[in-house]
C-alpha cells in the first residue's frame, strides 16, 4: 500500500480484507509524522507502534489472544494530543 487510507473505516476494511498489514499502516503513519513540516510531534513511539502492529498482524493471522477476531479498530494508527503524559 503506497497511500495512507483516507478514513478509519477504509483502514479497517483494508486490514480485514488483508490488503495491507497493521505493520504497513504503522510504517506509513510513522513516515507521515516524521515528514510533518510543522514540527507538531514531540515524541513518536516508533518501536511501540511497530510492536503493537506486529501483535495485531498475528491476531489477524489467527494467532491472537484467546482466538476470535480482533476488535474493529485493531491495527489503526492513532495519535494523541500532548496534554496526555507519556513516558519516553
């Protein structure tokens, strides 16, 4: 996938259809944040994002915790405003 999905709904759909992976979406989101020309990001938790994405990809492959399907928003990259304390 070369372009980031235009909506959460689209991102969730391509993940469920296995047209992309959570790791690929995470990499696209990381690249997009790093390329931001406004310096809006104080911290990008790249390693954590990749680890979480790999775990979601395992879940989509049927090796998730307790079996079953991942939650609807599993694998969707997101950001939070810096008023929330983060370690890192």
